[in-house]
């Protein structure tokens, strides 16, 4: 069993009468890319701030690298980017990293070169941070988090505002850090389809309560890609599908109301399904593929808790 490098037990944080965190239990294991899922105000940033030492809990405890005491020592093994990266706008990327290095007491000056190279900012020269694109600012924030070669990286909404190309670039960079350097990553994001392409496990938080933690294998087993159909004869459609073999597999269809059907665990292509139905005398009026497993699962968890 892999090492638990962060855990929370009955973690509680209140702001006046509001429970931002309500007896949260959570575990992040070494090597994970942990996707932290929840709507705005669910408690994601509060938990991250407590983890990073930026806020004190009102109850419960946290452990870092197996230790509940001496958290300052454990936090020296962590890098983080919480909310918007704090940069000096009139400083270059290198100057920003130099200030960060001195503030954190990191002796190795070469860590700046390594961080700049890792995030692709070595060629920014004398360009000041105020003239950086949003993507460059996010990469500079990541470079700051990587100073000191952390074992555990905490990122709060790191791709907010980035265009699709910037999001893809950031995703691949995080995947590389995890695969090649073995850095464990905790990442919160409201872009669930994007998070689904990156994370290896997930924690779902809602109104300050941790609802569930699942691995990517658990999640994909519970929520497969689904094909939603509207047909003129649902009973005939089900009979046609049950009699047909799709690549050696039988598909199970269920009625979801009226003339609507849902097929779960479908093949990659839905064209064969539609062709089989038409050949069997079924009129297909509407076809829709819905496959955002992460969003589907989160919505199923909070459905009765709104």
C-alpha cells in the first residue's frame, strides 16, 4: 500500500456560524494526481489553505508525511499555488523567483534555472511579469511552487481563465511532473472534463462535507459513456439491441421515460448501434452522447443534498 502523504481527520473550519469544513476526512497517497471536486464555496480553497498553513482549523487534525506534529517541517516539502499567483509585476520571471527563493530560505540558486526550464520561461529575459500573458503568469506561479523541488504540489484552480491551448499545455506539464519526477499533486478545478483527463483519484466535497473519495478505475466502472436515444418504438429497439452483437458484446438498453432509451458502457462508435436499429425497423429520432463521468458522478452525489 502506498504511503499516505496527507490526511485530514474530522477537519473543521468555521467562519462565524458557517462551517466551511465540516468534519472532513481525506487522504492523498504518494504518486497520486488527486482531483479535488466541488462547486464554488464547497470548501476546496479553505481545505487547501489549512493544508498550506495559511489558515488554522477549528477542530480535527491533519498529518503530512505521516506526522501530525511539526507541520512546518512537512510543509517545507510542499509547493503550492493557492488562488491567483502572487507576483511582482515590475520584476522579471527570474527576479520574482529570486525573491521567492530568499523568502523561503532555499540555498540552492540553481533551483531557479531548473524551475524556469521546467515551465518553459527560460527565454523571457528582461520582460516584466506585468507584460506576461495569463498563461505565462500561471507558469510563473507554478515555477515558484516548484522551487526547492517539492514532493507534494498543491494547485487551486490553476487553469482558471486559460484558453484551450493553455489548459492542454498546463495539463501535460503536470502529467510530466508526476510521471518523471514522482511529484504527488493535489489539484482543484471546476473544469471537470479537463480534470477527468488528468487525475488518478478524486475527492468530492459539497457544503464543507467530503462526500466520497474514488479512484479513476472506480469512477469509470460506475459511470461509462452513455448513448441517449429517442426512438419511435422503444420496445422494438430494446429487442433489436438484445438480439444484436456489437464486436462480440451485447448491449443493455433501458427506458428513461416516454420514447427515450439509455445505453451504458457503449462502444467507442455509436454508428453501428443506429444502423442496427434502422435495419431492424426502428425509427431513430434523436441521438446524444453523454460521457462526462466526473460531472455525472458528482451530480449523482449531491442530487439529494442541495
